C-alpha cells in the first residue's frame, strides 16, 4: 500500500473513531456524571498513551514549557471534555458533533485578536453563517424559540478546543504531535482527577459493566488511538486536506448515534449543521486576508485562517 493510501486509510479511521465518540459519550452519561465520565475516559486514554510512549519513547518536556503544556491540557482536555459532556446531557450526539465543528472559526477569531491576522469579507461572512447555523442547532435541540443551555456548553468546548489548537502551534516546533498530545492529555487528566476524582470510585462501583466498557472504548480508541492516527495523517498529508476530511466527522456521528441509541436529529438541527459546515468551510478556504503589521513581525507565530488549526476531537 502506498504512503498516500495509508494516510487516507488513517484519516478515515480517525473520522470513524471521532464520529463514534459522541454517541459513546451519551452511553457513558447513562451511569456517570459528566465530570466523572470525562475523568474515567481519559484515565483509559492516559494508560493507552503511556503504553504507546513505552514502545515509541519521546523526550521529557522542558521545564520552561511545563506551564504552557499544563495550560494546553486544561483547555484541550479538562475544559473541553468537561463542557462537552455537560452539554451532551441535553444535546444529542449528532448536534454536538456539528457544534464542535465551529472550533476552526473560533481559532480564526483568536488569531485575529491575538496574532494580528485579518479576515477577508468572505471570512467574516463565514463566521456569521457558521454562528447562524449553530443558533439553529441550539433552537432545534430546545424544541422551541429558546436556546438550549447545553448547546452553549458545547460551544464553550469548541472555544476551548480552538484555544488548544491555536496555542499548541509554537510548541509543535519543539515537540512531535505524539509527544505534545501525550503531555497535554496527561496533564489535563490530572486536573480532571483533582476536580472530579473524589466521586469516581463510587460511580464505577455502581455503573453497569456495559456502560463502563463504552467509556473504555471512547477512551482507548477515539480518545487515544484517534490522536495517533491523526498525527500520522498530519505527517503525510497537507493540513488543508486533513482538515477537509474531518468535515466527515458529523456524518459518521449521525449513523452511529442512530444505530447505538435510535437517535434521529431534529430537521432544524440538521439544517443548522449543514449551514455551520458551509460557514466553517468559507472561513478556512477563503477567509485569509493580509496580516496586520507588527513592530517585530519576525517573532510572531502566524496562524492564517486558510491553514487554520484542525478542529477539536470529541
């Protein structure tokens, strides 16, 4: 098999794994509170990444990078997965997968605010379109003309994920994707343990075995191995192609949620999801404008909307 075919196979594997995580979270919420579910999932993921690191060792992090790596772990894992799980208490798996797709839009806005980037008229149009789609999803999930608070929590997860992928760019100049992901995942899991660890043993003891196995699945496969396959794809394919493939994640989440939970999303949520993806595509493909001049531009880390950081994982 050629390297390109291997990369495509790895990309499709990533899409299927990440798409299945959203209904997997729903299954875990049947017996676990949202915070304890995030912690247990990433305890499984942490052990898996430790096994991978044993066979593919990487260097220890620099002491001066530790605060930043801990911050990445908090944004990309503790806050992201905590907010996503709390949001999915009232938001369906399919709708949550669409809402998470707004992460590249938030990443682009962060680049405009903090990295001196500019958005073209197409970029701003894409931002407005994607937010309009997200509002439709929230209305569809509420079943009326008021926003579902859970949808706002999923959007908070998207914002946190955007911060994670935006700020990790400078660290990826010094660490491999696998190493940086492992350190961020481990630190994020440690923070989860501090916040939600006290009640986890009692919930594990009371939970049905099938539910705990579902949590193990989303921890080991989407939570850990999905990162490994995605890192492989990033090393073989251009970022733009990789990001485009990940638009398929909601399309994978919908049938898995239907088979696993019999979940049929509301038509308003489906329309909103399609509009959201159109807006995200506009931002990523046509949003780049000239960068704002900086006194010392050579020291700036550039994050252009066209090569926006990949969206967060479920």
